[in-house]
């Protein structure tokens, strides 16, 4: 069954590439001002591309732009809202791909094309990124990268108009991950981080629907990174872990504890998902907050009082709010060997390391008392990560192409 699926995928890609090459012979994109947007292999309307697309909707609707997707459901939803959208593998999608001047993407070229070989060489691609974490990514990971992913990244790098970053420091340490030179980066900030500074009305509505209007003393989000290789992510990896005691603690203190595994972990880490589901049955004060509940993590973060993470880019994003961050790097040595880091991890950590459930309760108690001992650590790292804190990243990115 698996072999049959692989064969069908290859046949589909072959015909898609042939169709794109044929359309390319008929389409002339000289003088075109068409702009394309895509994200997460075309599956979702999300992330930096979404934030920038919505900025165009509000401020530059007269421009010619489209969102590309592989999802029939997403296409129907966006069309119902009057948004410009096309299926990547439709004739219209292939035409748009070959007609466009620019394409914004967050992950790889599959955000706008189901195969990198179909991407016309004249297309100027702009890498918005999914995030900038401390961990090495893409071409820079210590344990190597999938050959197809490497090829996609290398082609995108050759056709890159520019990539965006949040500071000169991050551009310098991020460059190797994408096969770029630091000077290829424009220091604009991430479009999605504008939501952190000025949460849109939709973010408020999502949060109110999720909580039902209930108020909590504190809201804490636990969101670890994705681990590419085995072993997969463990949450609450404490020798003294006791789910009943954890549930009792958050109940007594009216804490809402949210659990968010990386989207990739939802399919390749079923054991952890099952653990979290069981934990959430102990009390309504412990809830899943995965991509199924909140597509956009940055819609959720403004309503969170403290974050628990490890090596995820989410803690760089959360620095914008200057709120407490706790760290559970239980596999630090293994992770550093497999992935590696862009800068010294422990040296620049903007919060305490938690090694036991007892530690966790202690820091939760400090949070309840507004006892924040790491403001200086956060400020130091934030100054390295961010050149702008004004919520105008979308405007800066848009102007780079609209004024060129």
C-alpha cells in the first residue's frame, strides 16, 4: 500500500512538472507584478506568509497577488471569504506560478509548487522563514538533511531575492542554515510577530471561544521543539512526574496549563499525544493547544502569562512580550550533538532550567506571586534577537518589493 502511494505521488509530480514546463513556454512573465504566497507545503493558511498576505488585503488590495494551496477545503474557505486563492496543482495554479514575479514562502518551495523542478527560474523567491530558533536547521544540522530537502533549499537559495531576519546577529547565525550569505537578509522583523505587538481582533475572538470567557489567575503554555530523529519529544520528563499532583496544583491555583506539541509531532509521536490527552482528562485546567486548536501560535502567545519550552523558536517570539520563560532541556547533550546550536545555549538562556516537577511547582508559585527574576536575562537576549519592536514588520517587507 505504501509503495503504491509513493508511485502515485511520483506520477503526480511528473505530470505536474511537465505541465509547468509546457505552460512556461506559453507564458511571458516579463513586466509581471504578480505576487504569490504560500506556507507549510501548501497545506495551511498560516505563519509569516499569512500575516503578509493579510497586510496586502488591508493596505494594498489593488496589487495582483494570490495565495496558493494544496487543500481543497482551504481553497473553498478562502473563496467563501472573497480572498484570492488557487490550488497549486490546478491549471490556474500552474499558470500563476509561471506568470508571477515574486513568491513568498516560509518552509520550502513546496509552499507554492508540489515539486521544486516546476519552479520557473525567473521567479524571484523571498524566504520569510517559519522562525529563527537557537537550534541549527536545514543545511546546518549536524546529523545531515534529506537529499530532496537539500535540493529544494539550494534551488530556492539560487533564486532568492532576499530573506528576512529580525536582527543582524540573527542574519549572521542563520545564513548557513539556508545556504545564504548574511548580506542576503533584510532586517525587517517577522510579519507574524506584528500580531504579538498588536493582536488582531480574530486572535481575541479565537481566545474567547477557546476559554468560553473564563478567567484564570495565570495561563501557562508548554511548547517544546520538534526532534527530527529518535528519541522523540518527551513532555514532563521528570523522575518525580505525577500527573494527579500536577492536575491538583493547577486546579488549586486556577492556572490554565496549555500543551502544544510541534505540528510534526502530531503524526510521528503518538505516544506523547496519548500522554497529553490522558493528562487533560484529569482537569479542565489542562488543555491541548496544538495546531488543531490554534493554527497560529502567535495568535495564542499574547494571552499567555508564561512559556515553558526547550530549543524552539517560539521562545524567541515570546521574548517580544517580556514575560517569564522556563526551560526543560532534558536531552541537551544529545540534541546539541544531533542538531547543534547557533549560539551558546545555556550562556544566553533567558530563564531558569527546570529539572523536576517540584522545581516546576516552585516556579509556578513565583509566577503567581509575580516574582520575576529574569527580566535582565530576557532583555539581554532580546537586544541581540530584535532590531525592531514596533509591530511594522509587514510594512517593511511589503515596501521592499513595492518600491523596487
